[in-house]
């Protein structure tokens, strides 16, 4: 089964790029061009991954992050923004973002961060078999990325 992703940004070019990249990596992508639209979509559907911009009008990326995590704590939520203030980053994490990427960003960094967040879904107490199975799931979603199975103590550091 393919994973679902919601991509939220008011820049259509970036939406097109993210949609293309995620679809190439096995995601079914839903798009939203502002925070209000994203909140409506999140009220109707659950997502495995949400990537949102910060500044998009009345409803900010912080609101999208909070709603995504309220809907499902298992959803991987990433914020992508041009904000370089430390408070933006700390606020993103405060509202529940799993990762914070500053624009401009590299596609490889984005895909690596998604893979790391997916691997974090394996608890430190997971058996070696569960860890290997999770790594195999990640490599199916990201066939171009090499899945890495970390020793148990490394999960605590991620």
C-alpha cells in the first residue's frame, strides 16, 4: 500500500517539485496552497507525511503542524521555510514538527530526513527482526535510498 502525503505551500513551483519527488518515491500526494485548505484536508483524511511551509497567510504552518499531530501522532510532519530565526525552528518543534528544513534545501537532504523519520518509527525496544522489517519498508518506499538499520542505542540519539 502506498503512503499518503500532504504538501502545503503557497509557491506552486515548490508544490510541483515536492509532488513530483514524493510520487517518484511511492507516495500518493495531496496538495494544499494555504494553511486553511490544509486544515480542511487534515479534517477529512489521515496522512503518513505532511510537509508544510511556515508563512502562507492567515493560517500558518504552525497551525498545520499542530493539526496534523492532533489528527495522528504517527504522522511525520516536516516544516520547510525561508525563516532563519531560531524562534521559528524552536516553535516548529514545540508545535510537533519532526523536522525543520530551511529554504533553499537539497532534495537528497529532504529524502534522507524522511527516511530517518520513518526509521524513528521503530521503538528502541524493537526486536532486531522488527528493525530489519522497518528498514525494508523504508527501502520499498525510497528505492533510490539505502535503508540503514541502526543498533538499538542509536535510536535514542535520532
